[in-house]
């Protein structure tokens, strides 16, 4: 049985009690086998996937394969039966979420999709979250052979999020990110009056994982170089609206750099100031005040410069009016 779901293996389509076969497409070629299986066997625990590979229950062209084997266009994968109890079915992403994403497309062509992500939605499932942006869009577009996140946004951050519809576009844009050739602009509201002279923070960031599995980032000399540029957009009595540009894209970079500067972000429950958050909740702020407002980059297919803007959400505009 050859199992396809718009070029993707779908848990809902696979009869786990039988052997299934899958043919690798040109768009999927070049990936590690484990990464491919984790992405495309949605709902099957990672530990189970690694065990299948280790025991030779996933084969490439009839031969045993290792987790780090690279798959090639035309390869035939054979996947042994998986006990149904070991395959979690998270169901399909809701129609409302899929419709929301479709209505909030900022840019689309044959190689690229940019959406205006809402606050509170993860970019991908995992850690107790059944579905994120990528799962919802794949469910909404079953005929799309390739759809991958170019970069990430924190779950509580809204705004511009890029997804590639071709592998060549994904690789080219990821290279542009590494070389700092994609202009990413954000708006954030921070506590207190930001000093006029503070335009750049260059402080290395180190990622730590707590025993609970939660990720926490802090400024640490052993961390990766992290640079953020700031410009004052508007001053309030005890808050400042900032225009922010990232030179590097580390996890929680803006949030930690602002906390480090003594100006935590409004609505930030992880790195913020509780009393400041409580004060702003009374003004209607029930989320992180951080919005990815624009992207400017050279399109890998056309070579033309593309500029995309996501307007500040109404709920954040209302908070600014209230303060």
C-alpha cells in the first residue's frame, strides 16, 4: 500500500496494523530519515520512531537504514506495523483556526507564504500542544507537497511568519537569516521610560532547560552573541513603545534583552514584572505586547525585494489608547 496525503504521510490515512510504503518526492529529498519521520508521522511518539528505525522496521529501498541516513528522491520507505495504542491521534486542527490563517495571509506566491500569526498560537505542535500553525496549514492545504517554517515566533508573539512552499526557498531564506539579510522589525511596549541613548544591546544569550522542561534564556558570557537595535516610537508616563530590529534571532531575544536593560515587556509572564502586568491588565492587556510588524528581504526565486507589513492588532492599539 502506497500512502499519500498531498505528498505527506498522514496518521489518519495509515492502517497501523499493516506494512505501509511511501515514495520520497524531490521536495522531500536531502532530509535525515529521523527528521522526515518525526514530521510526517504526526502523532507517533519520537521514542517509538527511533525504536522502529533501530530495529530495522523502517527500511529504505528494502535495506536497513540509520536515523541519520539522508533520503533521496524516489526512495521507497517501508514502515512496519505500529501498534495502534502507540500511535496518538491528535485529531485534525479545527476549522476555525484553519479559516483564521487563510484569512490572514499577508503574501503568497509559488514559493512562499507569509501569514499574520495571532498571539497565543504556537508555530508547531509539541509539548502538550496538539496543533500549531504548520499543522493547521498542512491540514488546510492537503495538495501542497512541501510546507515548512522558515523561522519561528514565540507562541505569545503576533505578526509576520514565513513558510516556504519549496525546499530551495527554505534553504535560501534560512541562509539569508544566518547572514542577517532579512530585515525583521518588531513593536513592543516596555516598562518605564526608555533612555534616548540606548539604541543597541549586545549581550550574549544562553538557553537553559529547567527540570520541568521549560526553556529559560538569560544573559551569560558563555552564550551566543545576540544583538538588538531599539528606537523610541512613543513615550508614555511609565511605558515606552519601541521599534525593534533584530540583528541575530535567538530564542526570546527581545524579551530577555529588554529585561536585562531594566525595561521588561508588557504582558510578559516569564521575564516580565508582575505588578506592571497587573496594572496593564486593567487597561485591557491580556497578552504579550510584542508584534512582528514587518519583513523586508530579497525573494530567492525572483531576486526582487519584498516588503510585508502586519498592522498592530486592535487589542494592542486599544491598550496604547488606554495608557
